[in-house]
C-alpha cells in the first residue's frame, strides 16, 4: 500500500492576499493539488446593482489598492460602450499614461521586493536589502515614479477620482506633466536593471509545460487597452464574448473560481502579452525583447518575471511618449454629454497581472441591473495548479522543504492579486 505524503503551505508569503497550497502524494504519483484561496468573498458585483452609472466607477476602483486604475478604466470603458460614448484623443492619451504608470509601480514592487529574493536566495526583502540595498532603492525609485503618475493624473496615489466617464474631472497642467517626464527620464537606467537581474539570475525549468496564452490585442502599438482578445491557439474574440474564454467554475476549497478555455487552463499576464504582442513594442523595450526572445518561452511560467521587467522599460518610455504627445497639442478641459440607455457594455484592460473584464447591464435610467467582474488572478488559478502539479512531480524525490520553496516561487511568479480574485457567483436553484 502506497504511503500518503502531504505537503502543505499554510499561507503563501510575499503575495497580495491569503492563500495556501495543498499537495497529496501517493507513492510516486501526485493525487491532488489545490491552490486554496481563503480570502473572504467580496460581493462587489452585488454592491453596484441598482446604482446609477456615474457612481459605479467610484465603487469599482476600490476593489483593489494596487490595480486601482485598471478597475477604474475597465469600469469606465464598459459604461462608455453601453452608452455609445467615444473618448477624445486627449482622454485616450491620459488614460494610457495612467495605466502605464500603474504597471510601473505594480511591477517594481513585485519584481524587486517579492520575486527577486527567491532568485538571490533570501527569505524576504528585508534580509536581501542588507546585502543588496541598491536593488531595494531601485524598486522604491521606480515605484515612486509610477505613483507620481497616479497621483497627478487620477488625483491621488490610491483610488484616484479624476478619471471619469468621458474624460477627466481635472486635467493635469504642463508643469505637472513635465514633473512626471523628468521622473521617467531619471528612471530609464533603473528600469533596465530588473531585466539584467533576472537574466543573470537564470530561471529554473522545473515548471516547463505547454501553456495557452491569452491577452488583449492593443492595436497598432503595444499597450494595455483593447477590444479584442488574442489567444496563442490562433483564436480571436471580441471582449463581449469573454465568458466563452473564462468558463468560470466554483470549487469547494477556494473562494476564487477557476477558469479554463476549451477545457484547458490558460495564462494571462506579462508573459502572455509579450509573446502575443511583443512585435508591437518600440524603443529600448523592443531591443530587449529581441535579445531575450529565446529565453521568453511560453513553456515556462516563471518567465513572467522577466517579461514584467521588459514591460517596465516599455512603460517608462511610453509615459514619456504620451506626455510629449499631450504637450504638443496642449491640454483643455472637456465636458461630455451622457445619455443613459438600457444596454449592456463590456470593458476590458490589461491590469498588471493580465486581462480584466467589467460587464454591466443597465436599465433605461442608467442603473445597473447586472454586473460581472473577471480578474486576471482568477483566470490564472487553474494554470497555477497545473504548474504546481508538474513541478511537484519532477521534484517528488526532493525534501518537502525544497518542494515548498519551489511551489511558493511558482505562485509568486504569477504576481497574484488574491483579494481581487474572490467574488460573487450566482447559483440557479
């Protein structure tokens, strides 16, 4: 009779939110793998039912303190689609600047402070800082630059209120934009440091397997806003058909649902974006992508860290580009007329961790009658479990403590935002 061996990580560290990993081994076979999310369910879809359209973004941007701009813009875009509002070029540039700033601050925090200790052999960033203080300073510098974008464009560092349906309640002035530009110019060299670090550190191969990749098509240029989803299988869908892609299902051990595409898990996030849209990069980021293209294999989810580091370089350069475009034409206050109607709208953006969907149906008075939010971490959950199973099988003869370290490293590579992943599910009686 095969002896049962159980490997448990009671709580995964250096991630946002609360989750654990459970692996059951019988002999030389993995019997079960669970990525259990025990963060309390958050009923944010139910909170906006019956709420007027103009208040909805103010509620939904509070889903997360890290992905504030992503939730805000996905919410706003869903409403604009429902009411047939077309934003101006100025608004598009300001939104592009805002979401690129958010990606900088999020990726900087994750790469330097949460993921990098795994590669340099430290249990946490505090002990890493004693030997490598320059890396922590680099992270803080980049995060400060990203925070500056959010503070100026949205009105404050967390849960800003300036971005609104049809435009911005307050448009930044030239002096403020030049302040951001200066910070980005000063961050260029620091941004490339993350790429160098993860290339030199090397990426283990114990997790290698086939991955289905999914990302928004940003249009002509690499970016984080789009209306169509492109998939590594060659499929292509409008965002309104996202439910065909996510196929969420509940599991009894987690408050987060699992997503599959045609019965298989899939991956969203920086690695998916680069491998599906990397040809649309420009500048230094494009050169770095070309240099590291052989490393950035779709078969290794841990490469998400290297992909994020290249995205930071892209974001720094794109912020400068957006600011130059805004200053070249001058900024003006804009007022948009809004006419509510009984319709459905789906907005999608690439949050730092992957594709984020907001879906609202309104009545004739512009009040929400139905809402749904699908977050990147929820979409990644089934793929995380697949990777955990593969890595455990390959390391099955290793001591439990080594396997635990590897499993945590895998989870952290996805940069999960666990609090965003738990939400309401309707069950038909």
